[in-house]
C-alpha cells in the first residue's frame, strides 16, 4: 500500500509539473501562477519522494525550474532561486544529460551575483568549469557558461580574467558566426528556455562585455567599437527589435558617461521600449535610470524626475541593490541642480551606506567623481572624505592604474 501511495503521489507531482509547463509555454506569466509553480518545486524537493530517483518526475521538475528561471529572476526572486536551486541541482545530477545540471548551477550563480555573494559565485563557476561535467557539455553550453562567468568577473572587478575568458569565447564562436539557427520565442520575443544559447548570441554577449571592460578602463572609443560589433551580430540574425536592446542599453550608458547624453537619449529610449515589451523588470529599472540620468545631463529635470521615481519603485520591489545605489546617486544630482544641498547630502550618504554591501565599478560612480570639488566648495567636508574613500576602494577593487583613473576623471569632467 505504501509503494502504491508513493507512486500515486509522485505521479501527481509529475502531472502538476507538466500542467505548469504547458501553461508557461502557452504564455502565462501571472504572478500568482509563478508563485504556485515555485511552491510546487519547493514541495517536491523537500518531500521524501525526492530522495528516491525517478527520472521522469525529476526531469519534469528540472525543466520547470529552468523555464521559470528568467521570469522569476526578472521579478526579483533572487533569494528563492539561491535557496531552492541547489536542491533542484541534486535532481538534475541524476539525469543522463549534464546540461540541465550545468544550467541550474549557472542560474544560481547569476542570482547570487545580484545579491553580492561574490565568494559563492566564484566557487560555483570554478567548480563547474573545472568539473568532468563541463567537458561533456556541448560547445554551445560551454560557451554560454564561459560568457556568464566572464560577465561576472568583469562586473566583480577582475577585468583581466574577465577579458581572458571573453576572448576565449570569441575564439570558440568565430567559426560559427554566420551559422543561422532558429530560436523559438513567445509573443514578447523571449526565448523558451533551452540549456544553451546559440553560438552567435554568445558571441554578441561576449562582445558586449568586452565593451564593458573597455568602458570601465575609460577606453570609450574601443568600447563603442565592441558595442557596435555586438549590435551588428544581433542585426544579422533579425534581432533589431528584440535582443539588440542589449547593445542599445550599453551604447546609451556609454554615451551618457561620455558627456554625449543628447545622443544617448534616443538609444536608451528605444532599448527601454523593447525591455518593457519583453517584461524584463530588472533591465527596465536600469534602463530607466540611465535614461533619467541622460535627461539630467541635458537639464531636462521635469522628464528625469518621474523616470527616477519609477526606477526607484522598481528597484525597491526587486530588492535590487545596484539599481538602488544609482537611484540615490541621480536623485542627489537632481537635488544639487535644484539647489537643495541638504537633500543631496542625504541621498549620497545613502549611496555610501549601500556601497558597503554592493559592488560597483568606478565608472558608474561618475557623479561622485564629477562633484567632489562641489562638495568642498559647499563645505561638506565629511561627505567629501567619505566619498573619496569609497572611490579609492572602487579603484583598488578593480585594480585600476593611475593612467586609467586620470583618463576616467578627464572623461567625466569635474564640476563646481
């Protein structure tokens, strides 16, 4: 009787999992549905049934997790992903195909990176790329994971190691650049989850992150070339109104920091429209921030402020620390332009408080660099010292030399 009960219970999980997969494939993205599906995954992984291998049910649950991941990530479910995905990875290790396991590990690493858990992320990527499983993966999957690991390295401050991995990705994808592959997407342009992205897409992301490496070093002309090359790959594969938003956001951010904000506004606005259609909440919030900052640079305060308010609301809902830092940074700039020094001080103290737990490259702290002389002029000595210390920490973390620091300061332009 006990065996029969277990079989029925397991069959129920499998049936519910397939039903959830069918609803997701049909385009359902309702928050209630996503939470119910997440609860189904949690319930199965914590039940005694999960201790006994059943490849069919295990595969259904793993597939469901991989399908749900991007939507959950976009909605800020980082803690849930970080906690639940290790249990799902145990199920995936039982499957004959190593790709689902590798994908779950990568997804967890990305969620942890948003939370600033850099040591855990480093351990996950290191263990995965150094394992026997990695050698069994397809070239597409290997390239996808290397690109993901390289992206983390770049934004965590190790530009040299990130650049090395990105160049490796370009070498691996070069022979397949013109290979046309058909990718199934939904009405909003989002891919149905596969366990690896096409090689041309991995190449585009590698070029985008090489642009970030140059951007962080103040080599803006070189960054622009990489971003243009990234966009050209997307255009060659019919992604002008879809994945090209990746290049749009990067190019727009570059123009903002290059003191060419007027050129960046239409680029960022176009990318934002695509991000909204794709329902990518995290990317929408960041794109809103850069667009608001571009309007601030053009003294269009009435346009910038509602964009900042929307971005702040999104970042709070997502618990997105990186975006929250940028929100307070640009709200402080807005207040300073309006002549409210005390509001600026309050906002920038929030920035410095958040940066105790959030890593951010020096280039993203452009506003603090620009307005350091202004803080002295306004008599804000304590804030000047605290901001200077933070900038020094960012320089050390990224291992930026004096020439790079001077190049960035010159690019930004100091303000009184």
